[in-house]
C-alpha cells in the first residue's frame, strides 16, 4: 500500500512519519513514534485506554487514523508531568490509590485532563458520568473518581 507522510506533533515534539492510510493513530503513536504510554485495549472504541488529547479534546486514538491527526497538537500521558513534577491528576491517582494494574490509567488521566481543562467547574454528577465512559477492570471506580475530584479542586485553586 502507498504510504503517506504525516507530521504528528506529540507533546510539542514533531514526528515525521510515513504511514499506510489505514494505520490507526494509536499504533502510530506507539510504534512509529515510540510513545508507548498510550495503551491499547479493545481497539474498537469501547474501553478508552487509548484516549489522547487532540487540540485539547479527548479522543480515542484507536478510532482515528494517523492521517487524520496530521499537523494537529496531540497530547499523551508522557506530556503530563512537567519539570520533574507530576501533574496534579497523576499525584492524586497515586495519593487516592486510583490505580491497580494501571492499564487503564493513561486513558483516564488524559480524559480527565481534557475535561478539567475545558470545564474546571464541572459538576460532580457530570464528572462521574464522563469518567464512566472509560473502562477499569480493577478499581471499582471509587478511587478514580476520588482522585479526579481531588485534582479538580487543586487545579481550581492553583
Ligand atoms: Fe481504544 Fe479501547 S483501545 S477505546
Ligand atoms: Fe487495572 Fe484500571 S487499574 S484496569
């Protein structure tokens, strides 16, 4: 198949890659750009493990083709910590035991980041609703929700 040149801008870094048109963004991020923090679970849009931000909006990277993200600003879990300091959400997931196996965690972190950046005053009900769109097989969600609530408070007051 003919390959297409695309520019993937991941966490402010430019990756020039050549991909088949059907290559998913998730595979391109992990395999062509070596950023394996984004996880792939179901590969058909159900679990949310592969969630990244595209221009600030959460997107399931297994449902997108790499060519659709050409030139757009992509953010992944690798870009969350800054200057050796964990992002408030990462810290809160640790403090509240919001992860067990951790497979779902990058997706939750990116989903929550996208939501809290756009809607810092989101209601608790809406927050729980949004988070229920991603799947976690381990935690029972209580601690994930607790962690995101705690980070939301911190992000509002900083
Ligand atoms: Fe993309 Fe499950 S791997 S939603
Ligand atoms: Fe294991 Fe969520 S911590 S799937």
